């Protein structure tokens, strides 16, 4: 069995991995839907591209929040 400090050290990278799974799945589904809609109706590409990149930035920001919050908490609790 792990002692509490070892469990705390292992939980941080695990949390970052979980924070990366959500945006990864979201970006994959969003990109598939974008390319599928543009392949079906090429004339809507100009209208959808701006929305695609705005949403891509928002979804990617969620993963970045997970990494930054891990870094801030980890450096405060275990940093020197």
C-alpha cells in the first residue's frame, strides 16, 4: 500500500491525464463533425470555419486549465 505522500505524488499526473482526455475527445468529435459537414455541403465552409476555430480554442483551454491548476497546486504543496 502507498503512503499518503506517494499517493499525492501519483495523483497529480493522473489528474493531468484525465484533464487531457476530455479535450482530446471533444476536439476529435468536433473535427470529425466539421469535416463531415464540409464534405456534404462545401459551400458552408466559410461560415463554419470561424466557429470551428473559436470552439477549438475554448475546448483546448479546458485542457490547459487542468494542466495549470495541477502545476499551481503541485508546486505549492511539493515545490521547494
